[in-house]
């Protein structure tokens, strides 16, 4: 919530030229001044330091989780270690910049409090104040959310829902204890511009500093949004480390629980399945980029306010791939094929989706996906995976039976063009009056399926899929119907191993045309992370735990391949991604 409020103030401030928001999972705010960097490993900002922390005037650190249910070690990790990692990165890249850390009222500078969170917060503050940086510590008590900004932590949301009518009164009675997200954000900007006489600011000080620029603008009321703000002295950029929501998301997905499955562990396992994945996606590692467009017929507009569901034509960047960890894998080994899309509407709203050609996913939880991945690891002694390990996995995971049946019986083909691609995870379409509709979506080809026995595929060479695609597109664009399926109330929202009955209502949203293929090394999809939680207004993720795991793992995979880009060379004649 604080991160969201501070972001709102930074974007509204006419003197701030750019805001770089560093998040673990993509946010929903789009703004011409906002550049978002999705970064998973908050213990190490090295890979993004040059993009995130150079040529900036200030870094605002607004990350925080509730200590409830956390061990001191985990809470220290989130509260102190991550803060220091960010401050160190700033120190290296922009030593003149200001670091503003949002701590909390009651933090104990003596570090001896009996209350765990107060001790840990105090320790973090003290460590920060030791660094040779212009650092300010803010200790707000009760923060009143403004402009519809809500906490993404359910317990805080419940608290604010109950306390909302009382907060304005409390603010008048106890101004020293209550502040607002607006005043907090303004105070942070003021500290970055002019500093303050003290380095640790309690709630009362925050209000004094945050309201000081307002007094210079008589026609502005307490609730007035950006319009009335004065053009304050310019600031080139602000890095905002605002992972509150994202981290809460990760926490509910179990990433921070004691025997946690982290994106780092997940992606490490995905990287040990053969070939040389360095520089490449750690799953669906072999693929080809394409460009095209989605011609929406407007039939989805009654179900979702997503701008690309209004009738019109929308640009698409996409990627076909086989689900392998090995970028050099022969195409005949890719049982699962995929289509990933980024559909863009005017105003920069985007819809990213990754779909597979299986009708169901192989597992329903991140933990099971991890175990299956471990069973596919290459044994360095034999150079092969142990086939018994995968058999053992399937014999202990009955939920994988529908996927295994499809893998055994579905026809193989020699083309990406004749496959149906399915979202598998469920999402909500949200209509204009705020009603949510549980849906899954699919791309159904207009190209007739042509089965080819697997033994014949082997004779087509290692790269027949990309070759076939290029040949077909040289003749004409390829088309798919974009079909959305509406769930009935008995259909599972959070289990991608279970197909919904075939009689569910289906709506054809329009036609995807794939027009041009470009080799991935030089192609426009190369630097995109098709994170399925990057969604436009009007579509939101379901609570399927695979979605949170996908989002954080794709970001980790993206970070790795971006840092390893020198190991995945563009073709010598290429000067950059071909649009
Ligand atoms: C816990 C479950 C999963 C994990 C950990 C996982 C992990 C990954 C990773 C690390 C990548 C590479 C991302 C990148 O570097 O850009 C990837 C790609 C992909 N995954 Fe998953 N995945 C999971 C579940 C799923 C599911 C349920 C689907 C369903 C359709 C799916 C479809 C895809 C597709 C289509 C791509 C390729 C995207 C592209 O072409 O860039 N994944 N996955």
C-alpha cells in the first residue's frame, strides 16, 4: 500500500522526470514516466544496478511484510538484508543520491526490544545509518490510504475496510499518529530535494515535512490530486523499491515459508535438464519469434473491459517454442509445444500469455512441478536423466494422469501451425460493472491438423518446426480463433490438471494472424518475459498457485538470460532485435 501511494505521488510530481519501479512481479500501473524493472533476487541487485540505480537522485525503499508467523531469520532477511542490498547497490551506482527507508513507529534503535519486529527494524535502521549515504528513516504509525490505493495484504485490507470511516477523525484528533499515503510520498520527495535536520522522522515529523510544500501552494486542498502541484525542482529519476504487493503475493504462494521453494531453486532445477541453457529461457528454451495482429470482433467486451477486447486491431509480438530446458533439443523431442503472446492496446495496456498445446497441465502445484523437474535432471555420470525417476514421479502423482494420457495418445505433427494452444490456468474477466467471470482461453488453428508418426519426424532434421513456419509464412499469414471458455460454478479455478467439461459456453473473441517469423537470436520476442500475470485492466489472475510461481520463475529466468546475453549471440549482420 505504501509503495503504491508513494508511486502515485512520484508520478504526480511534475518535477520528477522518471520513476524506476523495482518489483518482483509486474505491477498494474502504466504511466509514461514509469519504467518497471521486474527483478526476483532482492538479495542481489547487481544484475540490474546499471539500469536501476545509475543517474538517479533518490531511492525510496517501501518494501515491507507483516512479521506475523515469520521467524526472526526470515523477517531479518526481508526487512534488513534486502534493504541493505538495495542501499549498497545505490551506494555503488549513485553515491550522491538520497536513500529513504520506510520503517515503522516503534522500531527500537537499541536493538534490545522483546518484540521481534521492533528489534529487527531497529537493527536495519542502524545498519543503514552507518553507510556513507544520505539516508533518511521514516517511522509512520497509522497510514491512511488515499486515491483508492489498497494494501495487497489481506489482513491489512480487512483492517482498512473496517477502520476507513474512523481514520479521518483519528487524523484530526491524533495528528502525531496518523499520516496519509499522499503526505508520506510528499515527505519522501521533499527529503530527496531538500533533506531535513534529522535523519529519523517519526509520524509527526513526516506530516511536517510532507505538508511543507503544500503550504507554498494556497489553492491546493488536502485531497487535491496532481493537478494543483507546483513544478518543484527537477529530479532526473527515482528508484522505487516497492515490493509490498509482490512480496505478499510471493509469501502466499509459499516462497518464504521455512522449507521454501524459491524461484532460484526452481530455475536452477529447470537449468539442469541437458544442453547448454546459458543465455536462454530456462524452460521452453528452443523457440522462434513472430509478429502479427489480433483482430478483435468485440464479442469479449461484454465480459471484460480489457481494451484489446473492444473491436479493433492490436499489434502482437509472440513466440512459438517447445517445452524443453535444452535450447539445442531436436524438435522431434518436444512433446509440448507453446505459443506466447504480448498483445498491446493504445495507452500501453498489455496482455501477456503463454499457452501450451496440451489440454491440461501436468501438475497442479509449484512443489509438484519442482519434483517433476528434479526427476528430469541429467546425471553427469551417464549424461542422461534416470527414466525410473520420472516413472516414480508419475506413479506418485495421480493428478498427472490426464496429461500423461494426452502425451501418449495425441497425434504428433510437423508444424506449429496446426496446433491448439491453451492457457490452462484460469483467469477472471472483469466487466465494466465489476462482475468477475472465471475463464480459460485457447487459440484454435484454421490450419487442418496433419498427423505425422514420431518416427518420421526424426527424419525431418532437428529444426523442422521453425523451417515449416518460415515456409508457410512466406506464402500467407497463419490464423487462429481466440476462444474464451466460461466456467460453470462447479469448475475448478485453481487446478490446471483438470479440464472443464466440453459443453461450457465458448465465445470467439476474434482472429490472431501470425504474419512474420524471426529467428529468436535477432527477434523481437527475445527480450520479452511472457509472464502470464502481466494483464490489462479487465483481466486478473485466479488464485491458481501455479500463476504466482510462474511469474516469479519467469522473472528469475529473465534475469539470468539478460545477464548472460553475451553467450547468446545475435547474428553478425544484426544490429539489434528485428521488429
Ligand atoms: C510452477 C509451474 C511453472 C514453472 C516454474 C514454469 C517455468 C517456466 C520458465 C522459467 C519459463 C521461461 C521463462 C522466460 O525465460 O521467459 C517458462 C516458459 C514458458 N512456460 Fe512455464 N512454468 C510453469 C508452468 C507453466 C504453465 C501452467 C504453463 C501453461 C500454459 C506454462 C507455459 C509456458 C510457456 C508457454 C512458456 C514459454 C514462454 C515464451 O515463449 O517465452 N508454464 N516456464
